[in-house]
């Protein structure tokens, strides 16, 4: 069984162990078969006996064995989510493996696990960190069918974090990650949706303004402008919103006198900043159809997605710098969007 990351988690005496031992015994039989060795009846009996003994050693005497206990691991494995099944075992996620209640699982592909291991920011995740990551994939006590999903729906996960579900014309997302809703994998109590990346989740208190404030290297001018324009509370408690966030360099690109005048004119500054905010959460998947999004100033922000880049009113969106907040999403842009007479905004 592959090690996903280094950790000290040990298996406990539960049914997940029996699954491991039988899996190992089955692999032993398959390996021998592939080598095309001649196997006697006694050898077959010995292998089967090993599996049965391992099973009995792994089973605690106080557990009432049912088909429900190992069905989740079997469902994941048989559906191709082998890395997720192994990771749940490896990190001793008994609360998920042995759960008898309904649940919804956003299951990363095996490729997503490979990318997680190879990414320099995530390859050395601790056991506790992985427990959090895995718990974030599971919505307990609820089998959420595709027909029940609503735009901006928030669901609680086994990690005590929330996931935001969004419905766009072409895709559906969970915290911005595209979800394959159809086809899905189901059992009586479990439904599994495939995702090709691991969803992230903002820490408690990480609202839109707080996320900007934590990136002063990129957004200190914008944060100051938001406070001058008295929009701080809007971005902390309102929403959900999508904020197109001009970087410090974007503000520097304005004529110096104009920027100074704006900082001394809260009403004018507020009208400009409201043109950077739209109602609703738009992750990248929401831009695929190049929509026109009405901003809080009443105008429209025109999105253009051409397969290689995404722009808002002609200015590039940095697709690798997006941030998720408790009350929306942030997209970094190269220019400040200024209002025009045509009910849209332009860039400077």
C-alpha cells in the first residue's frame, strides 16, 4: 500500500484492518498467479488460511460485523478511487470508514493525490493536516443528490469546515473546484462525486477584507482604499461577493495626482470600488461562458474567456492567484476598473 505522506498514524483494531489484511492476501494470490507458478492445493489452502487468520486477528470481539462497515472502502476501490480508500485507512479515519449514516463524498481522483504528493507546498503535510484535508471531502449525515444542489449552497463537512456549492451554465463547483455530478457513484446511503483537485477552505474569520489584508504585499493600497470608502464592513459581513482586486501595481499605474485625489474623495472612490464587486460567488468555472456580471454600482463587468486567458473589461485576471473567502471569491487584476458612460467600466 502506497504511503501518501510521512506520518505516525497507526492502525487500530477495527474493521479497516481486516480489509487491509484480506487485500494483502488477495494481492499475494494475484502475484503468484501472474508469475504462473505451479500451486498445489495445500499452498492454496495455506494462503486462504492466512487471510482468514488475519481477518480474525484484526476484528475486535466487541464489534458487530455488518456489510456496511467495509462497504465504503469497497465502493471507493471498485469505482477507481483507490488512493482515497488507502488514504482513509492510512490516516485511520474510522469515523468515516465505519459510518452507518448517509454521506456525500467529493472524491479526488488518483491523479489529484499524485499532484498533492508532488506539490512543494503539500508534499510534507503532517498526519493531522491530512486528517483535516480528508475530512473536508465528506459531508456527513446527508446524501446530497444532484437535483438537491442549489447555487451558493453551504454544507458542513466532517472537518467542521464549510463547502460552497455553485451552479454555473457549464459546470458545478465545490469551493471553486469543478465537480463531476453526472455520472456519480451511489450506494444506499452514500453518493460520491469526482473532483480532480482537493478543495481548499478558508479558516474561520477569513472574510474578503481579511484575505486582502493578509496579502499586503499585493493589496495594501486596495485595503486602504476600501477603508477610506467605508466599504470594509460590506466586505467583511456582506455577500457572497466576487471582488476583482487591483494589485498595488495597478494603483501605481494611475496618474499620481488622480490616485491622490481619489484617496481624498471617499464618495468617488466608493463608486469606483463598487464597480469591482459583483453579487454572487464566481470562481473560474463561472467565467467559462464569458458572462456580463452586474456590479454593485449598477453597471456590468464583461468577462472574456478564450481558452488561454480570462479578462474582465479587457484587463487580465491572474487565474493562479484567486482566493476563496468565507463570503466569496477574490480575483487579482492588473488594472483599476474605471466607470464609463456606457454603463460599463474601463481600465487604466
